[in-house]
């Protein structure tokens, strides 16, 4: 059970990192767009859409993993 709890914690932290990276990249896309590179900003947002599309599944999968105190 300890291994599954560790796995759940690891995946949760990785998901948090992914969200933080996505937010940072979105800020960069805004900055690039403000400087006249709308095509680059659009490409970046397209890649960020993939993160958003996978977010719901990732969250559901994390919730399905057993954690300490959960039976």
C-alpha cells in the first residue's frame, strides 16, 4: 500500500508541475503576442490546449488512486 501512496503523491506533484509550466508558458504567449508575434502565440496556445484536454482525465485518474487513510 505504501508504494501506491507514494505513486499517488508522485503523480500529484507531477501534475502540479505540469499546471505550473502551463501557466508560465501562457504568460510567455501573452508577452510574445503583445510584441507582434501572433502566429507564435497561437502555436503556443495550441500546444497548451493539449494540456487542458488531458487535465480532466489526469485529475480523475489521480482521484482513483488509493491514498493513506482511504480504503
